[in-house]
C-alpha cells in the first residue's frame, strides 16, 4: 500500500497530539523543577489573534494556535518515522 502525503501528515499530527498528552502526563508525575519544566512547558505556534476577512456578504474568521512541548516533537518525529 502506497503512503500518500495526507497519510504522512496525519501520522505526524497524531504523533504530536499523543506526544503532547504523554508530556503532560509525565509532568503530573514529576515534581516541580527543571525536568517538570522540560516536559510541561512548550512554545505556542500560530496566531495570537484571529484573521478576519470581511467580504461584506460574508465574514470569515481564521485562526489557530498549537502548543508544542518536548514529547510533542518526539511524537511528530515518531509519526514521520512510522509513516515511511
């Protein structure tokens, strides 16, 4: 079965989601400190405010923001590896 670009993208996104949840769970188990910050803290990627396109007939609003932590990145790499 041939892997398409859509399948690869889906695996990367799914790996990022599962990795993010795993990082949050690890953060609950580890006491506050340096390791806790590595697992839980991430960086936001996306728009701070939504983009509004007013066409007078219809108003479209676009926006997204994702929070990526260490395990999210590891999950994305694992999803990419698995999809190959």
